C-alpha cells in the first residue's frame, strides 16, 4: 500500500511539472497562432493589390498621354 502511495506521489509531482511546462509554453504557442493569422490577413490584402504587369500598363498609358500632349504642343507652335 505504501508503494502505491509513493508511486501516486511521484505521478502527482510529475503532473505538476508537466502542468508548469505547458503553462510556460502555451503563451508562446498563442503568439505563434496570432502571427499565423496576421500573416494570412496580410497575404489576403496583398492579393487585392495590382500586379506588376498592370502597374507597367498604367505607366505606359501615362507616358503615352504625356507624349501626345507634347506632340499637341509642337503642332500648335
């Protein structure tokens, strides 16, 4: 009977150590989960932004409009 009580006491101390270990590591894991959620939100927002091809297209249109304006001014002079 005493052996059983001694065994239970060891199990109880081991469980207390495991509980302390989990309490110490769970806040770290919660931060990782929050970072993963934030990363997902950022990727979703970046997916909505225009790509490089559309930005080059916009730049080409602006340069063409500027060139047309300069050509129009040259014709007027």
